[in-house]
C-alpha cells in the first residue's frame, strides 16, 4: 500500500521505518526542515520503563492546588477560556483514582517494555550512534513522605516484571557518586538497571537517514492544511491530504492509508473530521550544559523527584529536563522556569558544567489525561492514530512505530495493550523476544 505518515518526530519516523520494512510505499510529511525539530528535539532523553507513573495519580490534585500560581512549580496549570483545557482537566481528575492509576500504569509499562526491546533490536540492526547509556535510571528522593509513597508504586512495577529496586541513601550515592554533595538531603531512592538513556534527536535523525536510504520519501518544509474525506459513517475514507509546498504551491497527496503522528497538533487537524482526541499540549522545558568537569557530572541517568527533573549524560553534554506548563500552544521560554532548572542543577552538581551558557528549549508534549497514548485505528477506516505519548514519546517510540505498522498491515501487535479500535490480546501474551521483521 501507499501510506502517508503525518509528522516526523520520534513517533512518525519510527512509524515510517517499520511501515517501510513491512513492504509499504511510505511518504512522510513534515512542516519543519528536518526530522525531530519540535517535541523530539531536546527532551530528557530517558528510556524510562520503570518510572512511568502517570501524572494523574491519587496525590496529583492536592499537589496541583499547592502549585497554583507558582511560576517555578513542577506542574503549572494556567486556566484559559477554552473548552478543551477544562474538559481535559475533568478527565484528568477522573484518572486520579487508585484503580484507574493502576490500570494506566499497566498499559504504560506494557507498551514501554515492548518499545525498549524493539529499540535494542533496531540499535543492533542499524548501529546508530546516539550517545546512549545502558547504566540504568536512578530515582532519588529528598522528601521522606514522597519516598514512602513511592514504595507501593515500586512494588507494582516489580509485580509487572520491572526490576525497580527501592534503596537507601547510601546506595543512591554509591550508584551515582556525583550526588555526594547532597547526601545529607537524600532519604532514599529506587534504581532500575535495565532502563536506558540517549539522545532522541540523534537517534531519530539517524533512523530517518536509514529509512530514506531504504526508500522512504521525506517531504520537509511542507505544511499540512487539511485531510480530505469522502463518504460518511462506516464508509468514510481519507482520500488525500492537502499540503502547501515551500514555494507556496498547494497540492493534494493521495495514499491508501494515513498515519497521524503529529503530537499535540493532531487535535486541530482531526477535529473537522469528527475525531475529538483528548490531547492537550503540555509545555516541557530542558536545559543543556557543556560538561567542564567530567568527574563531577553524573554518568547514570537520574530523576530528581522533588523537582520533577530528569538528568541524562550525553557524551560531553548534560541534559536536564522537566516541569510542565498547561497553557495552550505557546512555546515562549519562561525565564523563571529556566532559571529554576539551572539553579537546581548547580546545587546537585557544583562545578560540573558551564552553567553560565545554558541552551534552553521548550516542546509541547501531547498529553492525554491518563498518559496512555492513542495507537491504532480511528473511526475512519484508512486513518490510523499514533499520537498522545505525553512525556514518554522517546520511551514508547520504537514500540509504537512497530505496533502501528502491524495494525496498518492487518496484523495483531505482539503486546497486550489497549490499542484504539483493535481487539485486545489475551493477557499474558506479551512477547519478550522481538526480532525486527525484514
């Protein structure tokens, strides 16, 4: 089949890669001049299977109330006069119950573990260099209550097959000696040796180049204006996508199937088709620092629970990312939030980096209230969804791309996950050995 993929972040690019390997003729449409130029450009770089608790959990409502109005709060909810934000917020509150949170964790862990194994297979096949580390992820706590509250979640992860071990403060510093300067503040942590980190931008650009070499047609600097459909109800089909080329020409591109992988921007494009996705943009921040003292900088990827920051070593760079601002589609940098990241990073690793010349960035994470993405079929027969991955696009990227290629090809993905419009596998049928299909 001819398949058009809309968007070329980590999700769109992996979708194109696996669709091509499945034998389809693939075109990718992207408004930017290259792949991974927006949300996939400078995120926290963690492949975080065992630290995938959703933002929506029983403790979230009180935390959000406490953080209201604080410019440097980890999660900042700016109320706007728009229905989507308020409706999203109501759905978010519904997902905060213990039962919903536990089910969402199961879904997130299933697709994330599937994705990590798929990433490892792609890495072995392609040899892409993306500053990856397989030294695990260490989550440390400086608040005793937060640490105590994390123990049930860590146990649930272990019950789901993720080796997330709760540890004491001395063990935290033993695993990552760069945290020695705040040893007296650390109350505990948890460590997952199987988790990874790496530069999502470098991986995505490397995979896109290999996909292009294999025949995938990437059309950059091309803006999508609308999807064109014919028929109604169960017989509706997308017949083409209208685009504007760099020279201003309008054109309609035709295909047999279409994959929506535009993150937060999926919502306005699909709404005219009667498809209302519960996705709201969450503006995330990151700062990248040049490492000036390698011995003082961390080599294990970290999560700072108190400040909701993640830290990843990328060769001679240190990437620190986190916080979330619900404020529409704006991407302007908030100086207060940027300075809060640098202030905390300097406290953690004094003398490790050039803190006077940080590179700040924001990206719009496509958040669903549950943190569970839309992967699967839409109500239009030849339109497929691969969007809404929130803060875990990199973690879920390769597995999501492989799964949507299976679904488009009429196959059942090899993981028990609640795919949109696709019958569930029998629980327990998760496949743990997943070679990449030729």
